[in-house]
């Protein structure tokens, strides 16, 4: 990983982890895939290794990311899915030519074609988004309770009441803010 870029926020769900490559959408936004090589890095970390990426492919990836975010947000608040975003997801899914393969350890991996590897990887991400929004997976879409984040995430907790996209970032930040506010309140009460 390149040290000059912010860390990736990795999750267990590919599509919503991909939308996390732009975080703090309602605060000081943090772009985690600012260059084509950084997209390659993210894909490698997520089991979708590609050799290279062009600026046009990075633009396509960002368009897919924003479309997934728009559709997931609409689904989480039970609103109508934006047609243009649905079209981008469907187009990326159809364009990809990845194949699921079984490893000797019994794990599913993706084999990408040699002709359009980034498009194949984006097709896998788009297909994952489709399976989540269509309700094919056990869990529910929700929005992060952090006012600066509000990222869509896939809640697979037993109670389906998770509040934060990532407990180590948004959750801890909110708990720390609440603790500090209580400390200030208690200090004022003592004065």
C-alpha cells in the first residue's frame, strides 16, 4: 500500500466497501482512490487483482461507486431507486466477464478475463450490489448514523440494528464525542 494515501476502509461486503472508497461524504470528503494505481491497489486487496488501470477506467469505477451509493441509500430509506444509477450498475454488471472459481480450500475466488480486467472487476462489484439491493443476501441496507458520513452499509448483525458503517472509525468517533460532551457537562455542573 502507498503510504501517501489514506487507508482503505475494508468491510465484509464488497459493494458497500467499494462505496467506502469515498468517505465522510457530508463532511470533509476523503477520496481513497484518487489515482488509477490506487484503484488497482483496492482491487488487489479485495481479491480482484488487475495489472493496470487507465484514467477512463478510474472514471468508470467512480461512476459505479456513486451509483451503488445512490441505489443503496435509496434502498436503505425505502425510496425509489434512481433509474440512472440502476442503469450504470446494470451496464457494469453486464460488461464484466468474470468467472467464479472454487479454490482447493473451498473458497470462492474470481477469475478475470485478460481483455478487460478492470471492467471484469467492476462487473463483480456491480453484481454484488445487485444481490444486496435485490434482497438475495441475509442482512439489510442501512445508513451510518454519523452526520458527516451517512454511508450505506450492509447490516448482517443478528438484530439488524447496527448504527455505524465501521465501529473503529465512525462509531468510535461518535462515542468519543458523546463522552467528551458529557465530561464538559459534568465539569460545568461542578463549577
